[in-house]
C-alpha cells in the first residue's frame, strides 16, 4: 500500500474511520435520514427511539461493529513509523501482523513434506523443491 497512497489525505480518512467509525461529512442530512430509515425496523426491534439522532447513532454503532479494514504497508524505511505517528488510529485501532521472510531451510523442509506423497520420479524431486523455494523467495 505504501506506493499506492497517492495522497496522504486518504490516510486521514482511514484514521478517522478507525478512530471514530465515521468519515466526517460523508453524509449530508438527507443521507443521514436515508441511513436511519434503512435501520429503522431493526432499531425499533432493539427498543431504540425512532428519532433521527437515535437512528443515526444506531446506524453508526452497527457500522463500527461490522466494519473490517485491511491495510498492507511495508515496514521498511521510515514511512510506516511516520504514518503511525501522524495517524494514531493505524496503531491504536488495528491489529498489526508483521510478516518476515522464511529461511531457505524452512521452505525446503515444507516443500519436501508436501512432495513426500506425490508420485514423482526421484531424479526430478530435488529440482522441483529448488523451484518451489525459488518461487516463494522471489514472489
């Protein structure tokens, strides 16, 4: 995603969405009313008042509860560190998974394991294992 963030303002929107569950000024008053109308029956069943404000709050709560965002950024260099400092929602409201390269020995071991049951001529297995490792290390 690092190279795909053409405008840093996009991260401001994502930060707001992660921090508050809304993007400010995304809906005008008519849009808020329409969203409230969409959840009116469900909110009524939950005992929520049918005022415009209560329906809007219910809509936002449902959105926050069901919203899932996936961001992929490279940890190389200072870009991610600077973005996390500028947009704290990226750290405070996300689960961060760090993925590192696998050692060649581990890739060889996995390839051998999966090829144990495959009916291949023995003279080709080693080259296939080397190819599998090459594909994983170059992708």
